[in-house]
C-alpha cells in the first residue's frame, strides 16, 4: 500500500520543491558598493518564501460570535541568511546600507570604504557607500527589488518566483565566534522590509547560474 501511495504521490508531485534548490537575485544595490550582486546570490545560504493571512472581524449574532472575513495581510519583512566572508565585506555593506538612511550620526567603523571628507578621525566618519546613499534624492532611490526563485531538480530553470518590491535592510544579526567549533563557517541574517510582492509561476525561464553539461 505504501509503495502504491508513493507511486501516486510521485505522479502528482513530480520531483517536488527541494529546500536547497533556490536562487536569490538582488536587482541592484543603491549607491556605489564594491560587491557585485552576483556574489550576493552565491553567498546566500537561506531565504524565505512569504506567507499570507486573512484577518477576520468578530460579528455578534444571537449570542454567538461569528468570524467574518476581512483584510488580507502579509508580514512585509523577510530574512536572508548569508555565509560570512573572511573580511566581512558583504555584512559591512548591509550595515552601511542601513546607515545610509540616517544622517544624524556617522558609522562607528570605516565601513566598506574610507570617507572622502576631511575629518581627522576616520573611525567616526562612515564609509563612501554610506555617503553615496545619503546623496540620493529620496529614500525610494535607496530601495531595490529582491527575487527568490524555486529551481527545478536539475538546477536549470525557475519554477516559481517571489518578487519583493521596494526592499531595504532594517537589521543585521549579531555574530558569535566560538573556539569550540573549529572550522565552522560563520553565518548571519539580514532582515529586509518590503512594500508588496508579486508571485510568478515561471515556465522554462533559466536562471543566471544554471548548470550546463
């Protein structure tokens, strides 16, 4: 019976959606960072596909509470997990990106590039990337589009793609170093906020790093 069920399941599910078969694409990085967006895709260890919730409103009827459908909600935040490079370039880039939204004080580290200002203490003058973000005309120009796609079993084509619009990072997680795990690769999480999303079911659309024979 179990074998028969597996056969039926395979005929409907096919290869199924595999957790490790996905691809991240960040359309652009605002300002002038030194890390190509392709590198970001490769360094991404994990991503999330968004959920959706239908809220309800209680309606009292003859002593009973009936839940009436109301508005649809989604979280409007998502997280990406990245492997940490030895020089922390990408993590510092995300932190500088966050810093670019706030002009009230400077970064507490030189960041992804030395400041072009003539201040004597470079530790407190932020980075070139942060300063380039602050020169943009509006906060909208500091945002970007992020796509997370499901890939087929052969890593050739996208099968579904979630497109987050008007994204920007709002948090970078702490990192804990630990000498008890020799050789362990460090990771960190970046929280993004977005305005809305679009879901596409793609057919035969290859992704940038598709494997070839």
